[in-house]
C-alpha cells in the first residue's frame, strides 16, 4: 500500500482510535506451495495494550494484539500453521470523488482528476492458534466484551451450557501485531480552495460513505507533506 506523507496518520492514536470502531476486516494467509493465498473475512477485537490482557510479561511487540476465532473446518489452518506471518486488512469510510471536484484553482472542471477517498489499516501479525478449551473460552469472552459490552449473553465456560459444548468446533487466534501501515486518503495535499469545494460537494451529494469521508477531511486539515 502506497502511503504519501500527507495521507499518513499524524500519530498511532489516530489509527488505533479508528480501528477500535472498525472491527471487521480480511485476514490474509500465505497459501501452501502451489496454492493461492487465503483471504478470510472476519470480526475481530483489537487490544492496543496487548500484554494487559493476561498473556504474561515479555510477549508481544508493543503494537497490540488482535483476538478472533474461526470454525475448525476452515481450510486455511494448514497454511496458517505452516506460515504464521499474516496480514489483517481493514478498509472503510470510502467514497468516489468525481474529477471536476478536484480541478485545480483556475482550471476547467473537466481537467480535474477523479479519485477514491478511504481509510485503511494493515496489521502485520504473527498468529498463535488457541486450542486449549480454557484459553478459547477466555478469548471468546474478550471478543464478547468488545462487541456486546451491554451483556445479555451467557459467559463462555468450559463444559458449561450453553456454549461449552460448542468450543470443540472452533479454534481461537491471537495475532501479535508486529508492524502497522495506516492511510487516510482525503485530499490532504490539495489547495484549500479545492478542499473546500470537495467538502461542500460531499455534503450536497450525501451518498453512502460521503459523511464519513467529509468528517475525515475536516478532521485532517493541516496535515501536509514537509517533503520537497
């Protein structure tokens, strides 16, 4: 993923806060020799603290941890066990920007270049498969705490109804984050006049994704490349 300086996050907090509320992505796993990669859509919970979640001292990279689970019959397990280096990709808040909206000041509208706006975070991770029933139950309860903090469902416990009997049908995944690439592509390098035009047009069109893209653009004003 190409990341221009003006599209880069201002700090780690920017992508971490975005990822906290964008918790559905695609897990990429290298295929076995002669096979294509596996790409698995999934819900996940990202914990920026990582080590605070009971994994013990000295583990993790300091970039956080992702927890998730998949069905035991999933075909990606042999490939994952052969190569635990994976990539979790999350993309959202995207919209199409017509060319005339981006025309340079003083140029004919038809000379503007169409583009896409989007936010993206890619987490390179080392995967750890969780098969111990107690550890799987703890992992599932962490996920439930993220997605359903209001409660309303029984706690997952080994050999206890209603979920204990289902534990054998899944495998848990802990993903230690080893590297992060994040991008917020919202015309950060365009002149103020062009940015104002895009903001206004997004509000007028108000299509799917436009409101989120407009919020990002307004929030990120002032982020500019210092490169020559």
